[in-house]
C-alpha cells in the first residue's frame, strides 16, 4: 500500500512538472532566471552574468535523482555511507565528463551532454561499487549489493534525465526537426503540441535558425518517456526484481536515444550515425552482458517506509542542499549568452 501511494504521488507531481514545462518553458520569458552585475562598462551600465532556468532545472532534477537513489537503497536496509561515497565519486567523474565528451563529439567547449555523461557512468559504476566494497570489507561493514546498486542508480539516471529534459526546453537546445520537414503523419500528430521558440538567445533560434517555426517536441517526449520508464522500474525494484529494473532502464532509455535522434535537428557530430547513438547501442549490449554476470541478491524485501526514514536525516538534507547549489552554479551560469544591465532611481518614490 505504501509503495502504491508513493508511486501515485510521484506520478502526480512529475506529471504536473512535465505538463507545465511543456506549456511554459518554450517561451522566451523562461530562459533566464536572473542576471548578476559583474563588471562595470560605463557610469550607467554593467556586464552581467546570466543564471538560467536550465541550471535550476538540471540541478533540481539531479537532486531528485540522487534522492531517489538514496530512497531505493535505503529501502533495502543498505548502509548509507557506502552509497554516498559511490554517488559522490560518480558525480565527481560524470559532471566534468558531460562537458569533455560534448567537446570531443560536437567540438564545442561550452556545452554539456547527458548521453556522454551517462555512458561514462555506466562504465565506471561497477568499478566504483567494487572499490567501495573493498573499503567496506576493510572496515568490516556489509558490502553493497551490485545488482541492487545498478538498479537504483539506473532508475535515478533515467528519472533525472526525464525531468532534466525540461531544462532543454527552456534553453531551446536538443531541439527537434521542423514539422514541415517531417512525414505528413508526424507533422499532423505533433501539430498541436509542437514547440515554437522565439527568443534570440534560445539555441533553436541562434543555431538552427528556427524562430517561430513549429518543431517536433522531442525534449518533452523524452521527458515523458523517461519518467514513465523510471516509475515502472521503481515498481520492479520494490518487488525485488533488481535485474529487470536495471535492464528496463538501460534498454528503454538507450533505445529511445537511438530512435529519437532521428527526429532531432541540432548538431550531433558530422557522422550519419551520431556518437551518442553508437554509445546507446554499446550501452545496451554492455548492460545485457553485465546482467548475466550479476549474482543473485540476498537483501531483505524493499520497504519504502525504511527508505523514507533514511533520507530524513538533517545532515544528509543539508549536504543535498549544498550539492544542489554547486550543480546550479556549474550548470546555471550561461557561457553562451551575456547581459548588459543598467540601474536607475525612481525619483517619484523618494
């Protein structure tokens, strides 16, 4: 009963986020969150640093993703410290990798890639779990269950990417093809829900030249698909089907990446089959092979109440807030837009 109540509430909250994001975020008004004066240009103007809704949404989705992982692992009575160490190492490696891989594939120094960061994470997570388990044995504490950890982290990743795609809507990146260039059925299907970007600082406009053009709402579709996948996998997790939850997340998310890029118009590298599509195919094969090697789990049945109790620790909540702030600063400071700010006094209010 507790599981179904939790999943129902999560579905309701995430649905509201996605619907509001689909409706509001393509508008120019929602790209910039704030501008901070940085250097003076003249007596009346300043050069400003833009803080974007993209950064706010990415940091928030990443935080929800991590909370989900902690909740799932906590529901199996797994010790909190080794889980936190594993997540810290994964974030420390994957966040810089999101920029480095984008630079390698797209030849652009000021962009990020979720797909590249995921592929890096998939490769290193098993290694990190093994390293942390070595430390657990040295400290004579219970090791992490590999199958459970892979399932929990994959669910967190898919949910994080699903909610994080709302950030792409606000910045106008990862944009879809114009409906006019699509098959007639596709154009008719998405005509009423297409994204239309008009802001000159939105990527679909300044890079793609699609100002005022109806585009396939690929970011919204990805957000919806990934979130549904994560919630179904969460149900499997609570049934103790860790291998099935892991495979569902990996196969569904990476198959969607391969297929969905056919409907995207943003630059994905010069090859006909993008590097991210190749990474998606390799990730599916790798995850299937990895599942065959996983030992059966001996953990107690997951209990959502136990997981909720673990994440209520005040020190943990404070640490998560600090992490959110650091991610917001890293992803939220726009490197491709600027601002000119001026200030004045309302003389009639003195």
